[in-house]
């Protein structure tokens, strides 16, 4: 009996030691796991355009949104509210924001932030030579244990992302001052997309995705700037 107890505890010590010696993944390891979890590099690289329709209720007002992405780096985000239409557009070179009868050229850090997330799947770009990817450690987001990853462009723009340690899926992202949580991943044409976005801006917004269209024809005029 004593020998059995001895070998039991010896085995437990060995397991604990093995777990302690297991190294943390690198930041790029975390990104690769996410890419694999949502469909894999080969599948994602086939996507040349995206259209994402969504809606939310904010302070009793219904707002609808449409996001357009066209490879390699064109982006447009349109939001229709009772107060009018708001747009954010990036044509691959310049960024513009319009709304409330005003138009503003987005420059500096703001434009660099848009540029970083303009492609259909920015994580594919983040693995390239134009970005530094650093694992910052672990963090608990809600009930999920996550890896916190910081991505920095050659221009110094930063995006912070959090990925679940078990599934590899993206749980949260911070671009500038805006924090977005991602929930309800569902497959669309073999690729998993979050269908609930909890956006923390000046007030919390619960955005529900109603439709995702892949590889549809998007006219360049969608991204043209006046």
C-alpha cells in the first residue's frame, strides 16, 4: 500500500512538473490558433469581399449598420439612425468620417487604426513583416480565460486583442478607445463569425448581426470619398 501511494504521488508530481514546464504560446501562435479555429488560412484567403448587416437599439432608437470590406484594404462602415446617416470610409489611402452634416478627414493615429482592421481578416496581415505581435499574458474576460495579444504596426499604431485559451476564438478587441466583445460565433460558408458584438464607446451598444455575405461584388464607389 505504501509503495502504491508513493508512486501515485510521484506520478502527480511528474504531471505538475510537465504542466509547469509547458511554455506559453507566442503571440503569433495565438493568432494562428484563431485563424484555424474560424476556418483556416486557405479558406480565409479565398475571401475577397465581405458585407455584414447588423442592428441595435440605443436609448430607445433603432440603428442599423452595414460594414463593407474589400481586399486588400478597402473599408466602409455605414450606420443609419433617426438622426441621419453616419459613415466611416477608407479607400486604401485616405480615411473619412461623415455625419450630422459634417465631414472630417481622419488622420494620424485614427487613420492608422482604421487601416489595421480594413482587410476582411486582419489577423492574416498581422502575421506579416509589417507588424509586431507580442503576447502580453493572460486575462479573464467575463468568465473566459484569454491570451492578451498586442499588435503594433510599423507606423506605431496598436490593436489589443484577447483570445480564449481553450477555443482560440477572439473574445475582445480594443482599437483606439473602443472596446468590442465578440460572442455567438456561427459558421457562414465554412467560416465562423461572431453574431453578437458588445461595443463600449460613450455608451454600451449591443449589436446583433443579421446577415453576412461573402465574395459578393462591391463597387469601388462604396469607398470613394467626396
